[in-house]
């Protein structure tokens, strides 16, 4: 890890993943303690035609409440939100969640770029964005937008990722603040929460 002494104080974490993402998210989120205060908002690419069980699966495995995001839902501390299949998920200026049906981006709806870019506009330098394993380029542009707004950018090491395309696409655009394996990202999330308390 590049050292945690200079980590910023953040108010929210956004995470994007695609192929291999369920396993990566379990490894990343299961160790987080009960009472973790930062909200975590996640886009994981899913087939649009079937109902997602992610929130139910993760609610049973995590020490934190996990929910499928609803339109106009206020973002609560210490809660994990999953994007619904078939809808883009954005963060509004009043720090609520918004679902929309704009065109697919990188063949995906929800798109990681939509979430990252909207969250960057709202949270600015108090946002941490994490891009994990995946098989397309979604999230690379959004991560660069987070960095332009002064937010913290973290990419899973492509050599560890189950599918390296997505993290490598982010590295091809811009050097993130940290390139880490899943365990290293997990330690960083714990440290970010410690600083936020």
C-alpha cells in the first residue's frame, strides 16, 4: 500500500465491478465491522431481464445493512446500496439516489460511469471511488472524473483481478491514487472509515 497517513477525509465510497465482481465484493466487504459509518454505493453489471438478489445475498453475509437502491432514497451512513438491474444509478445534489433509463453506456445499464460521475459532482474531494474486476471499459472515464474533482481513486491490481480489462482500462486513461489487491483495498476502506469517525 502507498501508505495511509495522507488519506483524505471522505464522506462516501462508490464501487464499480463487472465480471468476477461478486467474489471480489465479498472479499472486500465481508471484513468490514458492524457500525462502519461510510455509505457504500455499488454498481455491479447484471443481466437486465432478471431480478437482482445481490442485496439479499450480501445482507446475509455482511455486518452492514445492504439494500437495492430506490429512486429518491436518501443515502444513509453505514449502508451498502446496490444498483438495480436495468436502471442507471446516480447521486443527486441533495444526496439522494436516482434511477433512470438513459441509453446503455458500454452496453451496460446500470453503468459505473454514471454513478462515478454523478457522485464526483456531489461529493468532490470527499468521495472515494474503487474500480474492480470486469470485462469492459465502464468505470474508467468515471474514475478519471472523480480524480478531476479531487476525490480518492483506487483500482484493483489487474494482475489480481479475475478479469483485468476494466482495471487496466482505468490505468490506461489516468494513474489512480492507489493500485492495490483486494486485501489492500479492504485495509484502505477501514482506514478511511477510521479517519471519518
